[in-house]
C-alpha cells in the first residue's frame, strides 16, 4: 500500500456500531430468521478463504470443494458459537480454528456419507463466478497465510463492489470508472489531470472527488469489518491486521 492507500485512517474516524451480522448470530444461539440471513451472508463471504486454505493443505480441487461444503453444512446445523467467544468474537479467527478441527476429524475417518445432510448448499461455483482473483494457493505461503490473504482480498473486493454499486446507483458510474484505478493504484493509471480532461472537470474537482471516494471506501471497509466482530473495540484491531496481511 502506498501513502495514498484508502486503508490509511486516523484515530478520529469512527464507525457507528449498530447490530451487525455476527453479533446477531452470536445473540441468537437457537436461530431466528434474522440470524439465519446473517449467517448465510457471512458464509458466502468466507467460502473462498476457507476453500483456499484447504487447497493449500494439499487437497485436490473437487475434494476441497466438497470439504468446504461439508464444513459449512455442519457449522450451520451445529450452531455452537461458544468457541467464537474464546476467539474474542472474531469470525475470521473462529472459522479458521473450526476448520482446522474439522479437517483433523475428517482425516481420521472415511468420508462415505453424502455431503450436505439435506440442506440446500451454498454454491461455490456461483461465488467463484462473481470474483476476479485467483483461487489457487501460492506455493511460497503457508495454509494460514493463504487463508489470511484470501480473506483480505475477498473483503476488499466486496467493499469495492459495494462502493461501485453506490456510485452507479447515483449516476456517478463514469466518475467511479476513472477514479477506481487511482484507488487501487493500478499500473499505468491515468493522472488526475488526465481524468479531469476526460470528464471535463478541473484538477481541484478531481482531487476532491478522489478524496470523497477514498473516504467512502474506508468507511465501507470499516462497516464490513464491523459485521464480522462482536464488539466495536475489535474493529480497529481487525483493520490493523488487514493492513499487516496486505503488507506481507
């Protein structure tokens, strides 16, 4: 990340910590429509990081897909989230610990039963089709590092998609298309002056527009992180961890 990274933030930034998806799940141990919906969304968010971890552990693609499906099927049925509290309520940590236990158990028995237990599975292929990054693990990284990097990438892709949706919904799609390359620091991206010339904007207007985009990206990121922790105090820690992962 360079000095203009949208992840840069000051201590004065605050996110309104309303009832979030993960806190809803933790509060509704027995299940509820709201908890079910929240849990479904969280599962979709963490499919790819967990799949990438399993692949890096040496499983072939199809077996890794099956194991990912089975892990979530059991997790959704069991609804035992006490371990999450021991992990300080962070979904990222809790899921990785749970997956490691699951894989250990799977290695010690023959997997003969049909996966899914009658529950409608979350389609991994559908999730993959909606993403734009590599699924195959990098050989130089450990399985834990693959999981962390895929988690960070998935999170940032989701945040960028949410911001883009807002821009296009408010008729600012062309502006987003031009500023996106600055936000992600893509190689060979146009300068602010070139963007201004293309959109008929002054240099100062482009500068202000980019500043607003970075603010919105950062605020959306914080909101998405808040959905995966149990308390407001954990948001800053998770954000710092995200930055550390991206720098490795």
